[in-house]
């Protein structure tokens, strides 16, 4: 039976009535979104707590410390489930309106399906922004969680020993030790391959180097510089101090400390990837992870474009079908993400593209379904 109250409010069609309908659709969506965005992380936390409680108690943690640590895990869990929350909210909002003939009543008053979905699409776009912000908050919260649970192993974040670093313009740095606190390098050798007299090779050795924070340069002390223009064309010069412009990386850049991707924000992960590349390491896996920090939030708006027309494909279906559609779509999307992550990390396709392939597929499918909906 058609809801007469909604039909009466939309006839005659006036901006005031349109705003009322928009508020009705938006409020219906927001209620389910908030419930799902908070409910899923809580369920995940309870499952994890059940599995880890004995281990945490064995570490000497009190129940209060355990509870506080899991509060810090909420941002990471919320970031991961945000697209699923958008999908559930969209499918249940649109599906309920369809079953209650509210969509039919609105269409009878001259409103197209696309216009009715506008508040949901706008809210999903805002959810994308929220997901990115939560994702930026998550690394610090996760680090605090691991610290409280005494699960984070202490690792060197101020020193590094016996490493090779690839700099710009073909420079390669071999360093005995780096101390970030004192901003010093010990026993270093810097090499640059040359091509001949016009572009000679250079080999510099120094006992130490100190970083000048004000001028952003390293000052080498007590060393030698060898210029190599050919097998029989070499010259060596000793120096007490030298400023080398080629060595412009900061101590933190040279440290390139090992962190998990979920412990770094987007920009920090980008700097870490750059440092790994300069050190000659394979960074494909981390490039995929960094791209996912943007791709997953963008999934919120894409999944809404996909879920809205999907929800009206079976207008007489009940809530169980809505749950099945949402869960099935979520599992399918996560499966695609894991597959493309593996492909991108293996270098079979460009890593950034690999992170965005699931979004591209779902966006294309969503636009096709949206175009086929009867308006």
C-alpha cells in the first residue's frame, strides 16, 4: 500500500517538500551508517578480546589497561569497515523505502530515483572524507594500543649500523653508523660513477659528518676526495671539512626505520617508500598499501553508487536479502583487494593501479546498474 502521507507532502512539488524528503532519506541512512560503523568495530574487538584475553593477562595487564588498549584499536577497525558501513546503510535505506512503496510514491510526485538518492551520495562522499581522517588518526592510536598491550617490540629508532643508501644522481652512501640524536655519521664513503673526463667519478671518505639543521646540509670532517677521470687519470685531495650538496637527506631520511604500513600516516609512508627506493629495496608492497589509504576511503562513494541500484533490483525482498547482498558484496570486494594487492606487490602491474582496480570495477558496475534503474 502506498504511503499517502508521503504522497500528500510531495504534491504540489515545492522546495520545502523536497527538503523534507531529503532529510527523511538522509536521517534513515545516517542512523544505519552510525550503528554499523560503530557496531562492526565493537564486534571485531570482542572477537579479538576473546581470543587474546589470556595472553594479555599473562603479560601482567589489568582489566582496565586491556579495556583502554582496545579503545585505541577503534580507529583502525572503523577505517577498515567504513565502506561496508556505507554499503549496509545504502542497501537497507533504499531497500526499506522500496518495500514500503515510498520510492513509488516519490516517483509518482515527479521525483526521479537519481534525485532521491542525492542525499545518500552526498553523505557517502562525506563518509569518504571521514574515512581518510580516521585512517590518518589510526596509526598513532594503533601504536598506543600495542604499547599498552606490551606487544610492540623495542627497535632502534635513533641509530643504524653498516648500511648502504642510494642517493640522487647516482650517489651511493656506505655508512658505518648513524646517530639521529647527535645528527652524526661515522666512517662513511660516498661514491658516484663517472663517464670520463667531462663527468668524472668521485669517491669521498670521511671519519664523520654532522648535519646542520639550519642550512640543511652535512659537513664532512677529516677525509679524502678522489676524482677518477679514467684508469690513469686520478687525483686525491685531503680535507679537514667539506660541505657536500649531493648529500642532502636528513638523518631521519637515512634512518628509514622499519615500520608496518598501518603504523604510518599517508605522507609518512610516502617518505618511507622514497627512502627504501633510495636504499635499493623493493617498495611495491608499501606503494600498494599507501595507495589503499586513499582507495579505501574513496570506496565509500563508489560502493553507494553500486549499492543503491542493487537494493531496488528485488523490491519485494526482505531484510535477509539485504543482509545477504551487503555481506556478499563486502566479501567480494575484500577478495578483489587481496588479489590485486598480491599482484601489485609482485610487480605484475603498477602498484598504485593495483590498489585502485577494485574501485574501478565496482564504479563501472555501479554506473551501469544506476543507468538501468527505472526512474
